[in-house]
């Protein structure tokens, strides 16, 4: 859970699901803002010492974005902007920390989950979005917990490697 497209993909999916509860006119600005933040950040060079805090912040951001689907009512523009900035910041930082810039192209399309999500919200079937968001929260909490616990055998290289 420390490399590839999976961490930013989960973050962008959580943002897309949160965006499902916003009016359609906020979709394009929200996704554009996320992209405008994530793409330039992904080209930064980061030292290895920053990987742990960046991944932890990324998992916390997944929890925040996914938990926002449980708020009552429609999402207003300030919340959409804050979620887009936060998701773009940590999504771009994770790509910068893990290496491959093409992983950003793999992860960004998951923001489009807002389209079928909005359809589910208008049909009053948003329970599917809430269940999927709860699953994302569980995955993010497990990944963050694994990172915070003492290393388990096989997780980090040992003296035999």
C-alpha cells in the first residue's frame, strides 16, 4: 500500500464519492482544482524521510473525504474546494514520494465516480455510496494502522536481505 497508483486512486475515489453529493455544476471546478494541485506537486523530488508522513496524511485524507458523504444535505462550494485542495495536495505528494508519474494518470479517472454517484443520489439510492465510502474508510484506517505499528516480519527488510 506504499506505491503505485493505489493510494492516490483510493483518495481520488473518496473525493469522487463525496462530490456525488454536490450539485453537478461543482463537478468540473472540483475535479479541475484537484488536478491543478496534484499534477505540479507530483513532479517534486522528495527525500525518503518524508514518505511516512505523506502516506499517513494521505490515509487521513481518504478518511476525511469518504466520511464527508455522511454529512446531511448537499455539499456547498467551500467544502468542495477544501476537499479538492486536500485531495490534490496529498494525491500529488504521494505520487512524488512513490516515484512513477504515470500513476497519477491511472488514479485521476476515479474522480469521475461522481457521475454515477450523483445518479444514485438523485434516485435516493445513496446507501451504495455510503457503503463504498465506509469500505474506503476501513482500508485507509488499516493502512494507516499498519504504518504506525511496529514493523511486522515481511513488511520491512531485515538483516537477512
